[in-house]
C-alpha cells in the first residue's frame, strides 16, 4: 500500500497560512468584542498579542508561497529579491516579538 504522507506541497503551505491568519484574526476580533463571545478576565492586549502571533506566522507562510517557495525547507527560494527576504525575516521577528509580553 503506497504511503500518502510525504513532503508538504506548496498548496498546503497556502492553506495552512490562510488558516493561521483566519484563526489569529478570529481570536483578535473575539477579544476586542467585535465578535460575540464570553467575556474574559484577561486584558485585551493579551488576546491581541496571541492572535497576532498566528496572523504574522500565517502571513510568512503565504509570503513564502507567493515567492514560489516549498513547504519543506522553511526558506524563500534562491533568487528572491532582497526586500522580500527582509520582509520575511521581519515577519518572523515580529512574530517572536509578539510573544515577548508573555514572558
């Protein structure tokens, strides 16, 4: 029986990136009160920073998909413009920075 698990395709990279953006946006909208839900005892900034992690990470995945990158290597393809590499790494840095309030 052939194995169905293999390296992720670039289409999966797009789907996972968009899913992460949607989940992060939903978390931020819920904590700010735009989406209805139960009230939380945590400050709003905690939920916004938590949702921002997912939005930024999903944005990095979508950016890598737009650049033609593959899902298995974690980097932009060779020959991508320097500014694109800068945006990609800034997204990663902002993602880590939005985790800083939790430490």
